[in-house]
C-alpha cells in the first residue's frame, strides 16, 4: 500500500481546484468501494482514484499523472479479467461517472461515453428497436469491450462491436484530444478497433445501430453432461448450416440454484446450448426446432422473449466480487478430439459456480478483412473461455488448476486467443493474440501515439 506522501500535494491541490469529478485517496470513506473491480480475487490499493466527470477531467488527470511519474490504470466498466483497471500505488483514471448516451433513431446512430455499461446502452437503443452488437453480460463496460473487439449474440449477424463503430473521441498520452474515424486519424482508428487501451483514453464512442428484436427466440437447452460428446457432435453438424441470424454459445456447468431450474436438476452437471436468433420470431422457431428436439433435454428455456431479457440471462452467473480465473483460446472447429477433451474436462468441474462458454464464431464478423482492424482471429471456429469461479478464496486454487489443465489439454488445437479474454500472461501471449505481422504494425502505432508507454496497464503492446 502506497502512502499519500508519494503524491505531490501542491500539484494535487491544483488539480482539485478545477476538477469537476471526484478525487479519492486512501482513508476516505468511498475509497474501498471505488478501488474494487469486478473480479473479487483482485485487491489493489491505488494512491489516487480520479473519477472523471468529463473530457476536461480526463485531460487534467492525464497531465497530472504524467507529471507524477506514477503508474496509471484506466477504468471503464472494471471488468478486465486480470484487474488491469486498478493498480497498487498508482493513479486510477476512472471513467465510470461518464454515463451519457444519446441515440439518434432516425440516423440510426448512438453515442456512448466511456463509463457506459452494456445494459445501459441496450436499454436506450432498444427503446427504438435498435442495438449495438456488444456482449453477453449487462454490467460489462462498453469501453474495454469495444477497444478489444466485442463478441456478442449479434456478431454473426451484425459483426463485432468494432464493426459498427463509427468514431471514437480520444485523450492521448500527452493529454491532447483527438478524434479517430475512417477519415480522421484513420491509423489510430484502426488500432483502437482491437488494440485495447494502448493508444489513449477513449472518452466517447459513436456506433451505427441496426434493428434487433425487440422480441427474439433465445435461451438455452440443457442435457445431462454425460451426454456432452453426443450433444456436441449433433450441435457441430447442426450449426454448420446455421444462418447468420443464429448465434450459439455452449455452456458446461452445474445447473444453478435459480428459480427457473427444477430443484432435482440444481447442482447436477449439465451441458447447454444457448441460442439467440436475431431475426423474425417465426424463422427463429423453425431454425432452433432441431436442437430442441435432440434427445431428451433436461430443460428447455429457448423461447421468444425480449432481447433485453436475453441480454441479462448470464448476469446471475457472473456477479461482482466472486473469484474468477480464465484461460482462453480459439480452435478451428469442434473435431471429435476437441469434443472428447471438452467432455472429459467438463465432468471434472468442482465448483457449483464455474460456468464456461464456448462461443460459435463466423458469419458477419468473419466477412470483415483480417487486416481491416487490429482485432485478430476473425476466421476462428470457436472461442473457449474456460472460467474457474468460486465465491471466495476457498476452493479457488483447485478450480484454477482445473482451468489450466483443461486449457493445456486443448493446446495442440489452439489457433489464436481473443485479447479481451487474456489474463496477465506475458508479452508472448499478447503477440500470439495479434499474430506477428499485426503485432509489429501495432508496435509502430504505439510508438507514434504513446512512445513512453504511458498507457501500459493493459494487454500491453510496447512501442517499437
Ligand atoms: C462478466 C463478463 C462478461 C464479459 N462478456 C464479454 C462478451 O460478451 N464479449 C466480449 O467481447 N467480452 C466480454 N468480456 C470481456 C470484456 O470485454 C473485457 O473484460 C473488457 O476489457 C471489459 O471492459 P471494461 O471497460 O468493463 O473493463 P475495465 O477493467 O475497466 O478495462 C479493461 C481494459 O480496458 C482499458 N480501458 C477501459 N476503459 C478504457 C478507455 N475508456 N480508454 C482506454 N482504455 C480503457 C483498461 O485500462 C483495461 O486495460 C466479459 C467480461 C466479463 C467480466
């Protein structure tokens, strides 16, 4: 824990004199609440939390942090798996008070400030039957998710979050305000679409909107996990022919103790295929019918429902404060071998809270050129996001070992990794996430926009 003495008192008073947001230091009542991030296994003590109310605060905070020489963490929604949005002894530039959203229903665009959460953006856009493809848990931050790429229930129909991004407002490492779009600073715009927080602080995003729902056919169908090899083989062949409107996520877990799960199923190991059909309800019902008819499902929750309800489906499985550990990889396809590894390791899940997704890729996201944005892995088959979860430290080590072993068993099949699903895994893994050629291009861009690596608490791309 760092003492406040390391902050320059005079400079801090000067910052405070014009700061519109809140400056919070150790010992203040709100400090402990505000230094917390989503992953409960992260417990860090910054020297200052600068809660920005607007762009002027962000500029002032960057200039103050630069002069202080302390490490800087940037916080949007606080959902970084390894907790990169908080640091020990440094300064947290916290954008979470910046929650403005403006939808233009006629022009079909939306502007969202950097503290906006996915559920807030969905709420505003769905008022007009529109949506941004974003992510699958409502309390995730738009900022971090977008800067990494953004995979979602809508990505096969409408692409990644970045594929609907029109422009970004950015405060650079030297405290300058710039805009990035296809026409203004296009090199920066390229890097922001997948390069994470490496090039500056995004203060506002502008998205294109597409019609979605408001009713969609969506939800999971579950079978006992012993049937996983059979279910996954059927699933693999069925989704091979799926239209872009259909997005699926496979889940292995112990059935949760939630009201809609029959008591006899709760706590039993299950495999589920969750669907979302981003098109007319009648078409969706037809497309999901073979899945619902396969074998004897233990529970079928795949029905027409509001898109907003579906977007909140996973919220109870990933609350703030539990302990989470992730290992992730993409694979080209669900070969028999991948399926058998998956089934074997899933049966070893111990924690009743562990629930991990396998994401189906393809569709619109794969039709954007690999070189068009910094995001990498558009041609992947599936993304494994092996997630070990416990409520507290108890049992965490054992569950973490399970995730590591499972991931290692899949190693021969890894093709790539999604940068937003990395823990702190070292430079080589960041390079792996982008591939050698793109990594070099990103390093050159970093040299241009942040030659001192001021923004380094992220999936870091050091300047060339
Ligand atoms: C429960 C949960 C569900 C998820 N679901 C999905 C999903 O469906 N699809 C998906 O693609 N990903 C998903 N993710 C991963 C998610 O995209 C990343 O964790 C993302 O980084 C979270 O963004 P954040 O703003 O909430 O996080 P933060 O922890 O605030 O930030 C994450 C990283 O982004 C940087 N950053 C944040 N804001 C800014 C900014 N304004 N400017 C510059 N840098 C910034 C931070 O410095 C940090 O390095 C999920 C994560 C969680 C925890």
